[in-house]
C-alpha cells in the first residue's frame, strides 16, 4: 500500500492567484477529465460547463451560485443575506464584475498522469507516466479546458474550440467546434457547438460512444458509460449500466454532473447538495463513493474510480468520500480550493489563494507530484 502523501508546486502565474481575468472566454461546465477515473472527470469523468474545473480521469463538475449551506444550516452570501448565492463568480470572490470572465486555473487527474491548465496563458502542463505521449502537450496551442484519459489527454482549443488530443488520435471528434469535452477510459465525447448534439470517438466496448439524438449542454464520459445534461438540468446516460452507473435520477435537475467508474454524481440545482447513483450498498465494489454527505452544499464535485471529492460551498474546503486505501479521499485540512479533480487513486486541487496545485493519494508514476512547467 502506498503511503498517504501530499505534494504541491506553485504554478507560474503572472498574478500569483488562482483566478485571472482571461481573454480566452468562459469555460463550459466541468468534466471527468480523467483516466478512468476524469475532471472532468479521471480517471475522472466530469461535466464541463461555465467556469468549471477540469478534472480527472473520472470527472468533476462545477457549480456557480446557489444556496449557501454549511452543515445543513444556511449561511450568509456575498450580500450578507442568509441562504443566498454562495459565490458570484468561479473564483470564490464577491466581485460581480468578474462573474463572466474570471477563469480559474484547472487540473485534471487521470489514471497514470495529471495535467494542469494555466488559464491566463492557455498552456497545458502534464506529469506522470508517458507511455503513449500523453504528457507531450502541443506547445504552440492555447486551450480553454482539458481532460485526461488513461493514456491520452485532450483539450478544447481557444482559437476555434476544436478538440485536440495527444497520446491518441489528434482529432477524434473531427474538425468541428465544441462547447465542452470529456474523456472516459478509452473514449472522448463533446457537445457540438452548432447543434448541441453529443459526438463521441475512440474505442467503444458497451455503446458508451453512441450518444442519443438529444440536445445537451454538457457531457461527462465515464469508464464504460457516458452521461449528459440538458438545458433543464436533467441527466441522460448511455453505455454499460453495470451497478446502475447509467441510471441517473430522471426527475432531478442538476447544475453539473461527473461520472466515475461504477457511479455518477451531480450537484443538485435546488439546494447545491451532491446526489449520486450506481453501486449497490451490498456490492463488493461499494466503498461509499456513491453515498454523498447529507446537508452539504458543493460548488463542484469530481468522481474518481472509487472515490468522490467536492469543494464545499461555504468555505471552499475539499471533502471526499469513498475508497481511501492510498489516501485519495484524505483531503488536506484547512486549504481552500478553487477546483478539484479526482483520479483513479489520487486527487488534485487548485488552491484558491495562490493557484498552487496540491495532490494527495497514490504517487506511483509520480502523478501526484506536480512539476514546474518549463
């Protein structure tokens, strides 16, 4: 068993903060970004949307605003009102002028590697295992968002919003513009900008890359399944339904979603609390990853392979649940995060105060040891 370790490195930011006014525009939602765990996610699998995190191999989802709740009790919002919006922008500040253009730096924890995105520069930096070239991000391309699979990485390009990948086929979704992108274990999906349809590419084992003909806002690619959220916040999933991972609650609106290996989660629109599906309690694969804490509102959540983490709405601290044999669900205490991404057996987050990347859990392949970009 790996020791429970936490590593950190400060990203090279011109502002020294986790959030900057970026000319790149506003991100989509959040996604799994992950390895199979993605994220968006990873691998984290997640939903990508406005001001979102990108997470892992399994995925992460971001939520802006909504009721501020601390341990089930309403707290003051930015205007000093009880139970109002938790935050006005994606950086955890009360600056209303930044609500539409404040883009935090993001991180995506996959199965064997991790990548970060410096929002102001649009530059991606990766570390960990590099068997298929998944660390070799294109140096001359600026990105809005990124997502990590098992052996590859994808990003949403800033100039034309095309999905470009490395470690696998360069343009698996064709040369069209997308609103957001999410990677599962071996497949990639995106919401096409022209019509809101989901397009998927890559290896398909259980129809996870065969989306329905519906209109969606964001998509979260999981292990062998995929979920997407429509304009009403309702979720539809396809692919393998082992352990109920492709059977979300049909009547619950979510602000964001994330897909793990055998489970999925979302941030509910009405109260900001996390709700998950998949994994029966009597299953040998049940580590509590689908049992979200009651009475806790989250700004964002990210589903890893067998654990889930979120950023709490009232204090921006990380809270995790599920499998923890490598420390992947043991978040550092007293650290406020702007973004979080749960991977296969590790988790990474972006500090709210200075943009520092902190990772914890399994550090095999050095995936939980961030390195400084050149």
